[in-house]
C-alpha cells in the first residue's frame, strides 16, 4: 500500500472509527494525514484540514518539534510504538494520552524511508491528575503536615477530580465515637451533628461502616434503614446517596471512614471505586503515621505509668505558664515520697507502680485545672500553681501531705504513704523553671533532713547545703579510691562475765583533712545516694578480715567481727560469694564475720536479696538484726530469715531503768529471742544500772561506752589486757 485516500463514510470500519471514544489518525506512506475520526477532534480539537500537510506527531508533541529518538527507534525496528505522550491541544493546553502507533505492514521500516501509520490516542489526563494527587498526598505525609490539613487537601483535590461529589473523612476514637476530620463541601451543621456520634447500624453509612468493618452503600438516604434516624438534615442539604468505607490500620483496626456523598440517588461507578480504593490506602497511611507520631510524642513527653507529663513536658508547660503570669506569683511544690525504695523492693515493682499511680491521682484531687502536675523521676512529683498567693502555701502543702498520707492497700498489705515537700515561689526564688526546680529540690531535702511528712520553704542558705552534699560525694569517691577511710572497733562483752570478749563491731570512720571527723550517718547516706555503697562495703569487709587475720597472727583472741551492711548490698547477685571469697582469701572461717542487717533487708522480697540471704546461711555465715525494735514489721519476718542475733536498739536500753514501757518491751524482745534461739546484744549501755538490769533480765551480750568506746585497731590489745587484769577500761 503506497497511498491512502479517504474512504466512503458508509464503510463499517470507518463507522467504527467515528463511534470510538479514542482518537484515531491514519497517514499515507509519506506520513501525510489522510483521515481522523470524530474522537480525534473531540480529544485534541483538530480537524482533518488542520492536520494536512504536517507530520502528526511533530505537530502534536508538546515538548519538541522532532520525533523523540526512542519513538523513532521502536518504529524503525519493531514497526510499532506504545507509550504515554504529552500532546498539545489546539487551544494550547497540555494533554496526556496513551499512544499506540503502528505501521500498516507491521514490519520494521528502514531508517531512510517512511510507512503509513495508524495512530490511536486515549485520554489519560484523569489518570495523570490522579497520580499527581497521590504523589502530593504522600509528600504531605512525608513532610508531616498536620493530619486535619492533610485530609482537607485530600478531600478538596478529590472533589476537583470528581465533580458533584462531596467527600467526608471521619475518625473513630477509642470509645467508638465519630469525629469529623475533613468535609470541605458539607455544611458545618452536618459536621456538628456527626461530632461525638456513636458508631452503629442506625448512624448513617459512616457509622454503620465503622461498626460493621466493611463498605456500606446507601443508594437512597430517604429509604435506607441505616439513615432512618438522621437522614432529614442530609436530605435538606441536597444529598441523596452515600458510599462509606472503613479506613483500617495494618492490623485491621478501624481508624475512621471515607465517604462520598452524591446529589442524586444511585450507586458509585467504577471510577469512584478505583479512586476511593487508592484514597483509603492513602488515608490509612496518613492516620497511622499521625497516630505513631502522637504515640512517640506521648512516650517522649508523658510518663507512661501515671500518664502525667514527664520532666521534659512539665518543663515546657511550666515555662508557658510562667510566661503567662509575668508580674504575678506562682508556687512550685516539689514532692518526694518517703521510703519508696523500701516499698518497691519489698513488695515488688507492681506494688510500687500502683502506689505511684495512686499518688498521681491524689495530687490531681488537690490541684486546679490550670495547675501543672508532673512526675519528674521515680518517686518525685512537681506541681506548679499559677496565681497562688504566698499566704496559701501552708494550707496547700499540708493538704497535699494529708492526701498522700491516706492509707493505701495492695495485695493485702496496708501502708500509710508519706512524703516531704519543698516549696519555692516565682519570681522571688527563680525566674525560670529549672531554677525553681533546683531550689524546690533543695527545700525538699531540708524537709527530709528533719523527718518525714514535712514541708519546707526554700531559703537561700539551702543552696549551701546542696553544695556541701555534692562536695561530700566527690570527696568520698576520692577517699575510697585513695584508701582514706579507717575502721574503729567497739568491744561486745558477755553480761555474766564482763571481762570476756564476745566480739567486736567494726565501724567506719572518716577524718577529712579540712572537715575533720565526718559523722558516719552523713557519709554513709552520701554513699547510698551516690551509688558508692558497694565500694564502701567491699572495703569494709576486706579491711575487717585483714585486721582479724592480723590479730589472730598476733595471738590476740577476738571471736568475731561484726560489720554493718546496706540493703543495696543484697541487690548484687554475687554479694554472698564476694563475702565468702574475702574470708577465704584471709584464711578465715564463715563464722568469723557477723553480718549486721536492718529491717529493710527483711522487707525486701527481691529475688537477688532472697538468694543472697539463702546462700549466706548455707555458707555458715551468721546474720544479726541491727536496731531491732525500731521498726513495725520485724516480728512478722523474723522467723523467715536465718537470723542468729538481735541487737536491741540503744533507745530502749537508755530507758530500761526509768520507763516501764521500755522495760516491758525489752523483756518481750528477750523472751522472743530466747524462744527463737537467738542471742541478744544490747547497744548503748552507758551506766552500771542499765548493765545490771539487762544482766538480771538475761540479756547475754552488752555493748556501749560503759565498757569501751570505738577504738583504733592498735588500741584493742591494750584494752583487752586491762579488762583481763580487771583494770578500769
């Protein structure tokens, strides 16, 4: 075939060309246009006369007047081309089409000659616009635009693609309530009607779709059962049909609904279904990403246990509040629970968590809606009260303490929580939240130093106390490294033979080059706070074992050495083995050490503590209960632990000859100890009358200044010679 001429209009194939929705164009062997169908004119605006005398693609291509190399190559080698082209409409507007170009002989054409072609063009403008729409939505998601803004843009873009369609996106909350997220072309009154509506089969297509978990098509709102209760306002707005689909997460949870409203009755067509399928996917991505972002923010800014703001969020909110009340007074309350670690260790972390949640609730009941409440760390809480007059501080602080002190029970264990509170005011004590927190913390420590269930207002001199505490921790750390601590030893004697040594108690002493002798309670508490107690105890046990071995080598008869332990020591899973290794290293037996523990160890039910106690007992080591009688739970735990000795607290010993209550309690302790086969050591014996009374009541061992003060190791041999020779000590 060398030339094509217009064929008679009556031919069947030509009639088919003219009735086709696609654009058809035929050329002769020289690429002159010889025929176009009506679809071509409808699509591009050109008639046959417009196209004569030009090569069609050179005229239609928007980007170039020359045929693209990849198109030419395919036509030459394959005799055909299929792909997407951007053409120019007669009015100058761009138009995307799917193009199919075929040479009539379907054979490859030499590069130096042409062949007749049939060109078929299909409008894909909608597809391209929809692809661009999808890309834009995904870009909005990646750029983390706010979800309401993103969904609004999605609805607006979709309504531009689908004329006479109204788009609505709703969310479903944890309580199964609907909330409009985006509905740009629906009346605000309809969004207000939907807000807070519970999902279900009678709450329109959206409520039913969210409830059922699948699409709901309402072809006529006036007769659809799902709409019987709420159809009227939608019909008044000119809406006649609705198609709603649930938006689901990757784990099939319903996050919301995506709905198309129509102004005429009927069902969605294939185009609607194609578009909505993609929109459901995009909406799910956007909603899940937004939920993840909120979850991450919640984890970053909220305490997951109490749901209160954490330190970061508290500081941000507090700074905003302080900025809003410039020129007015604000009050910061810094709260720390008393003995929380003991509660947590003894009853388990679940009980500790329950107590913290209860404290958070109680603080919420003591505060106003404008107050900022946060959990700053394990058992530390803060409350910022804007516009709180300074004269109300005592009342508010006491109200918080009273609320915290209400009895609390978990797993059958009843406790009365207590706390200490530090208070400071804005702007007098600080102009930013970090400074206020620091000063309130210092005031809280001042309250704790005086007891429990107390509050204290910040004073400038408190900063000096905090600095001293920090200095002590630093100096103690260096002293432990340098070996600057020493041990003094206080003898324990048999009551029936005061000149017979029962044992000695090793007591840590610290003489600082500037501060002089530092009181043991101060530096031991500092060691606990600074995490140095393990190092301190290791040094103490090693030093005591070294000294006992030295005395034994010198022929000095010292039955055993008692050393004081911390509850924290028992949290080290290897603690029992470390003690055993130290004894073995110095050639000592397990009964050469008496390990003094406190009530907190008895109350500690952690696996590490229980295993250490079990292992120490199995090794043959003896445990002594120090300060017995000062706590409230000792008796209920005594029979559970391998205790061989009770140390009667000096507060009882001091009053045994003057107080009937003290003497009665002391007799009770002695009776209990005798019944359980335990030895009682009475501490703080200072007068002959106390010693006589205790001896008369059958207390076997006495310790106190009446016999000897704690002394350096080199003084013990001299003391022993004196008492052996019945000389005054």
